[in-house]
C-alpha cells in the first residue's frame, strides 16, 4: 500500500470571521454591550466589525442567497494565503 503524505500549507492564525446576521445594529449591540467586545467600526448599511481577542468579527447581512445559507466564513492569515489555497 502506498503511504499518502499530506503537506499542510502554513496558515498562522484566524484573522477574521464573517457572521451572517439579520439586524446589524442589534447584533452590534449584543457583541459590544452584552459580550463586552470592542467596537471597531460600522459601514452602513449592513456591516459592522468588533474585536474578539485580536480576531475581527464581521457582522454583516448576507448579500445573496448563497451567502445567506452559510453560517459564517473564516478568513485565515499566513505568509502566502494564495499558496496555501493552491496546496489544498
């Protein structure tokens, strides 16, 4: 049997997580005031960012049916993300 060697590209950390929300203002209030996360900025309509221990949480209304079906998207940081993607 042939041994399969898997080489995982270098992805250092999570840089941002996009979270689909129905109401950006309400979600912002929850993450900032209830959970105590630092509010970074808003880009109305439909987008706000908060900081969660150095990881940005992007609170956004989904722009399409395809995006609406996804709970969240994770954005990774690494020395060469395009190379990492190609290696997957």
